[in-house]
C-alpha cells in the first residue's frame, strides 16, 4: 500500500462511499485482497495524513515537507476575515485537544460559501487552518472531521524540515506526472489544480508558473517528453519509466474497477484518443441526461477499457447490488479470451472488499448474472 502511495504521490479523498471510498477503490484496484481497514490503520499510525493536492488527499507522512506550502489565496483571506473566531478556535483546540466544528457554537461572519450564502465561520477557519498547515485532521467519525494542532499529529523531524514553496510545487508537479503516466502540458480538467497558473501572474509574485517548473524538470532529466501515435500534443513520462516504453511488459489478464478520481482517468481527452473510451462522471447530471448511471466505475481488462459497472454496497444486508453494466462497442465478454474468469475473480474480490456475501443483479442484467455467476 505504501508503495502505491509512493508511486502515485497521493490518493484523492472523497466522502461518498456508494461503491466504496475513492481512495479505497484505487487501492483495491492495485493491491491484492485489499481491506479498507488497512488504510484506516495507516492513518491511525500517522503513516499517511490528509493534505490538499488536487483536492483533499491522503499522502505519506514522509512527504509532508513538500505539502506544507500552497498558493491558496482563499484560506488566508478567510482567516483574516474571521480573526477573532480563529483565535478562539485555536485556543480551545490547544486546551482541549482534537475538536470538530460541531464542538463549537455556530458563528456567522463575512465568509460565504460557493453559492454566496453566509457560512459557519468556525467550519471555515478550521478548514483554512488545515490548508495553511496550522491544524491537521486527527481523525474522522463518518464524515465529521476532528482537527488538532499539527505538532501533536506529525513527527518532530518531519515538521522541522522546511523547503522553499517553489521546490514543493515542483515536487508535486512531478508527482502528478508520475501518478498519471502520460500527462501533457494542459492535463485537462483540474489535473493541475493547486499548483498555480501556467504562466507568471501578478497575483502570485515571484512564482514562475507551472510551465517554467515543467521546463526545469525536463532540463534536469526528471521528465522526458514523448510523442504518442494518434495522440495530439507532447506528452511526458518520468525518467525512470522510459524503459517501460522501450520494453513494455505484458498486461496482466485481470479486471479492475476504477474509481472516478483515479489518476488513470484524470485526462479525459487522452482516454478518448488513446483508449477510445469516453468517460463522463454523471453524478451531477439529472437522471434524464445520464447515459450510464449515478456512480459508475470504468472496467479495465488488461490494457483496455472494456466497459462500465454501477455497483452499490448495501451494508445493512451485507450485499452488493449491480445496478448496471455497459460494454464498449465491439467488446463481447464471451469472446474475449480470459475475460469471463477474470471478471468473476474481480466480482469475488469486490464482495470481499465490500464486506458482503451476496451479489444481487438488477432484473435487466439476466445475461450478465448467468455469465458471471460466482460465490464469494
């Protein structure tokens, strides 16, 4: 698991657990017999911590020196707008230990939410202190977050190491390229969120921009530009993986279910041009506009994206409901050598991951049920 974190740099966190938490799904796709309790154990032992890297993410504790700085302008503004609330919050946590927003009286201030509505100033300053590295997340109770002073959460030697912000951003930029494998200059979507603008901007004086940092990585030999047949634009791979291009390994004949925030699906344009796979996360679309489903996971077989599956974990009944399966045009599960057995293995492993002992198929999936009938 720690090797997966090392290679990917971080795993994005999302509280939705319809089919499993997104970081658990990413680990389940890569670690045999993965149990979500394992990640919780690493978190409790402080071997991983939560930081902001393309959204709230889980990061190895040893990486903290590269994640303590950021280019956020909102967090300092929030703390400035709510200085009195911030002072009271810190004093209380310093005296009482880890607390959540619900442990304080709700307070109003000038800070607003995404929709321009007044927000709970206590919650806002807690999150701002976490972004700026004053507080850290001590634990979670469901989706409730408990914050504590960072010096009580992380080792002193890790906290003592200070690195220039530009070096931190360069390190995180390289980690994004390592995690995805073939990112380009633009990345697509929010791949480079949190790393500032591509070019110098007066709002961030002294910061050369992502393009300059990328050029430095290329000049140092950390990144190698490549061209991919059929894919527009220059792509980059990390130097230690160039040999994989020269002697690519045979893809394993296994099936994996990929979560929506997995690095492999960051660049939707690359998925379309290289894998001929269109991926749209339809969670935020109204039901009438969805072609697939609400929380759908791409299905990877070997080196191909072959379809989509919509599983839902019913913890009360200890079962997994399969609400939908969609195959890519031209893919026939019965005719793909090794696929049926690999899919059965994947479903069996997913039942174990979900802590379930029953697989319930939607009524319209009779042929899939017969084809992949399996027992845990």
